[in-house]
C-alpha cells in the first residue's frame, strides 16, 4: 500500500463546490442546510481514521436530516464524478494525487477512479469528503465493494492515514516447479501491533494481491530468462554466483524505490533460492 498526501480540499469546500450549480431551489436549500452536518461528519470520520476505529462508526449518524441518501450520493455521481460537473476539478485533483498514477491500494494498476473508503450508500454525509475519496484502479474499487468494516481487523489500510512503508512486510517464496513461480505473503514485523498486522493481512486478502502479484511475477520471470541464462552459462566465471549477484542488485535497486513492492519481494526471493539460481529459471 502506497501513501497518498492528504488532499488540500476540505469537506466544506468540496460540498459547496459540488452543489453550486443545483437549479432546483428547494433541493439546493436543503443541501445548503446540510453543510454543517457534512462538516461535522467529516470531523468524526477523521478522528476515527486516526484512531483506527472506523469500524465503530454508526451509519445512522452519517445521514443528514434535510436530504435523502440518494440525493447525497447524487451529489457525488452527478455533481462531482461526472465530466463537466461543478466538482469535477476536485475529483481530478484527487485522482492525480496518486504517486506515478499508480493505485495506492494495490501498488500496481493505474488509477482510473476514486474509491469511497467508507461507502457513500451507508455514509452519505461523506459522499464528497475528499478524505473519504481515495484514488484507485477500477479493479480495487470493485473488489472492496460497498461494505463497511465490522471489526478493527477488517479495516483495509487507508492511504491518507496509514503508513506501512518504513518496514518490510511483503515477502515471496519460490515455487520450485516448471516453470518457476512465486507465492506472495504477508510477514508483519515483530514490533507491529496485532491490530496493524491483521489489517495488513486483511488488505492483502480483500484486494487479491497474492494472485495479482503472482501473475506479474510470472511475466517478469519470462522477461529475465535470457539475461539469467547469459549470466549463468555464457559469461566466463558465471554460474550460480553470477545469477545471484544479478538478482541481488536488482532487489536492492527495487528496494530503494519501494520497500514493499512485488518487484522487491520477487527479486529478493529469487536471489536466496539456490535451486532457482542454479538453473531453475530455465525450466
């Protein structure tokens, strides 16, 4: 999971901008009356996100009195996400905030939408709150679905509030088969709390990262087969040592970019596997 810098837009700014072109006077008046509840809901949400207690939030406390859930969700779908809508500029700013345009939830696919960290159908007051809108790829957005966490361990990582980039937790091991493959898994650092460890494991499972990374690694193994063969047999003094040195350099290069990328885990696992370095790559 990649961190994303918290957006500069506030809940109030976003809500006001999105409803600025509402023509139905009665609807606009009711929406304007709801601004205070939207702002308050955002404050409660931020406090819970910082305390890792989003699972304790009650959806009924996030339904403004003056407008219906469908009217609030329409503020997002019709007045923010829709091209040409009043709030589309904010939407685009949020999408573009992802580093390298990469989905922060999986760290692999390209961002193409915004994910409501807490679903707008259950928490309508947060429908256009920038801190509840995370840049995401369409696959991750669909995998998460409109489900709110039932327990603390069910909370997926939040790119605006969680930081798991400083220690290694994503690992892989070589499956000694023909062709070779990689199995990815989470190994939380010993000094992590049980809650954080379970949340990372939940995030890994919900977004299907083992399968995603395994498929990416399979392609990488095919791509590097030639250079490994060259190091192993065609360069004088090659063999296991040269293959391992190459893989170790690649692992370190990836590690310096992002500690918990599937590439870092892949090269690290390959480098320590003697079977792979001693010709397993060629099967």
